C-alpha cells in the first residue's frame, strides 16, 4: 500500500497564479482523505502533483517516505479517476476495464478473470459487451472505477468523479466508492466541492481556500471544531450563524458577549471563557449552528435571545426561520479575494480581519454602555468587500415542518452555550487547542 506526504508544496503557474501555497499534508496507508473546497481553491492541482501530472514549484511530494518529484506518473503505482469518465468509445466495457492490464502484459485468461471479478463487484457484469455510449452516466463512472481498480494500485486519486451525475446516483455511488476502497484497503485521495460527499465518505477532510490549507481532521472534528472562520462558514446547511460580539469580562463570574441589544453570558467555569476573556473590550465573532438553537417560551430563564421572524423557508422535513435579533452578522465569501501580491506565501490565505471589514471598536471599559476608546497604535483600514462583510443578522433556526408562525411573529430562542464557536479578528479560532 501507499502513504503520501506533502512537505511545503507550492505550485505557481507561469502567469504568477499561486494555485497551492506551502501545503503540508500527510495521508496514511489505507486512509480515505477528501480534499474539499470551492472551485479554484487548488485541490485538483494538489491531486495532479501527487499523480505526477504537474511538477511542484517548490517542496516535496513523498510516496512511501521517498521523494517522488522526479518519478513519472507510470512509476508511482497510482490509478486516477476523472470527472469526465475518460473512456475509449470504440472499445467495449470489458476492453475498457482490461486496457491497463493489456498494457502491462497480463495474459488473456487471468486478465478476463480480473475484469469479471471487478465488474461483478461494481454491478456492471451484465454490460461488459456494450460500448460506453450505450450506458447511463452511473454505469460509465463504474466502468472508469473498474479500470482503475483492476490495476490493483497502491493509491487511488479521484477528481470529482460524481459531479456529472444526478443526486440519486451520487448518493448511491458515494456508498459504493467508500465501501469498495475500504474493502480493498487502498489509500485514496478524493477531490470534491460537495460537503455532503466529504462528510459522509472521508476518514479525514482537508479543507482548502485560495491554495491555502485551512483545516484537517475527521468529519466530526472539522464540523464541530472548525479551525477558521472560513471553515465554519463553509460547512453546514444552513450555514453557521456568525455574529459580531463585544466581549466584557466579569472576573470569576462570567464573560458577557454583547450581541447588539442583547447579550449571552459565558460561565467562568467554562474552559473556553479564559481564552475569550483575553479579548475584553474588543469584538470577536461568535458562531452558532441552527442545531444549537431551540425555540422556547418568551419567559424562559437562561441564555435566551428574543427575535422576530423575517421570513420562513419550508423544506418538507423541517422549516427554517430567519430571525432579526438586532445583531450584526459577519458574512464570509466562499472564494475570497485574491491574495496580496506582496505578501509572503503562506500568509495570504488568512489576512487580518481588520483588512476585510470596518475596524472593530477599540478597547472599551467593562460596561457595555461605556464610551469606546480607540487605541492610537491601531490604524483604521477600509473593508475588503471581496472576503468578509457585515450586515444585519438573520439568525437561522430550525422549526417543525410548516409551523404555526409567519413573518413578523416574535420568537424566543434558547442558546446552547457549550455549542458556541469563537473566532478572532484574523478569522482564526480562539479556543483552537480545546478539541
């Protein structure tokens, strides 16, 4: 089998585009790793460098602990599955699957046996005599998978293999691909922009943005403890609610998170309160997912936010209510703005938040009503609308299907304080060490 290691790998194209920026990533033997991110984030370029189809500008691609930068693709013992199937139209399904074995000089009898075994495992044993044009999209993708599997490689590289299929086929093949690769024990690197694929198929997920690796972890880790504001906004449906909050510390009692006209109180015995307390008098970003919010009676004690429904979305199995709670939302664009031309590689993916929104208020007193005092050492920088911007918050809350409420209806929401997420002005997680 195969292990993969990327050591400070950078890819800069001739026109100066930084496609991959100093990535360090390890893929364990037999692991199913998913590279996730929007179009243009560099994930396919990473895959092509591992395959030997692109040369890294700097850094090392290592296979089984040895540098493979100078190895040709055929010497890397890999198999690659592409988005567009890449089948030979003049060959039958059986000949398409058998083609790499024929090139390798395998005798006809064992060749036919391996083709039959693979086709049977993929559920296409009855279409071996047909041509690709006579198959459905799902069947053609199975043929492409079969051609890769029949070689018995040490490493599978899959570049958005399901993106051309309808949603029903994608769900079916997701289960087949993940089950088959685990059964074979083959190391797999899988590229997708679909978070459902990533979270359901992966052993670990590596999330990229503008060529920069944002977070790596199990699906549970990256969803429940996102390392950056971008990852928090990218994962989840509906997206995480990201609210601007002022921090005020009441020593040995609690930390107040002021959200416009309302506030939440983080208990002092919460391990995260020490990290948040460092931002006393400043503003941070507080994230809360819809599942952390529960509709309650207006007079319910505890951490409750009062709001008014702006609009409803009905999804059959549930409804989503979007509340006006008098707070300010932080919006994060998927692709982000181009990196600074003069910034060092590795620092372009997470420029300071002060460069992408109006300057947060300076340090203030412990009372939310106290006047704001600006730190003279901090400059005021205009926002960059391409990455993050502010707007009135619309707090997404899950309700029962077709609830007996409508736009304009008041709603009280209880907040699970243990499910909050905190990010600083650079977009980095404040309590990153607590996972």
